[in-house]
C-alpha cells in the first residue's frame, strides 16, 4: 500500500515539475495520460523536467541521469523498460503513455543530445516489455 502511495507521489512530483517547466497543461496533468504525440513534445513536456532541456541530467533533491551521449541507450529496449516500469527515483510511466508515445520519445532521445543511434524501437517492442497484466488491462 505504501509503495503505491510512493508511486503516486512520485508521479505527482514529476507532473508538477513538467507543469512548472511549462511543458504540460493542467488539463493534461490531471487527465490520466499525456497527450503529446511526438518524441520531442513528450521530452519537452515531461522528461526535461528532471533530465533538463539539454538532457545532461541534474543533481539536487535526487539524481537525474544524463541522457546526452549515454551509452546505456545503445539498446532501445533498455530505455523502454525504464520508462514503462520505472527505476530508482524515476516513476513508472507505462500507465500514462501508449506504446507509440514511448517509442517516439525513445527514438527522439536516441537520435538527439549527442546520441546517434540509427536503429528505432517499434511500438510492438515497447509492448513486449510491459508486464503481461498491463498489456491486457489499463493500469489505472
């Protein structure tokens, strides 16, 4: 029960940071999902709140890793797992983004910010990293 409350608090904080950064409207923040569709729009509206506009990350109340020139992005599946399921201080966004949206933001980050990975992740590959329960029913 406490873990679910921690997850909701983390998502609320991430949404608030994105809102304060000017990337997300109040309607999007409380609609149960994010409406941005392009990878760039998703990054600017949500991800840059923690990873910063230049994707170099930050250290403060938490440690937000750099996505710029990041060798961990060599495999497109790794960021899919992290975005869908969360990791350490990053909440799971799988219940808020579609497979298409997650693929779009991964492909955007992997081809920008000093990253030059040419292969693309597909929405079907994103779907394959979701827990079986989440594939058949909405998480929230």
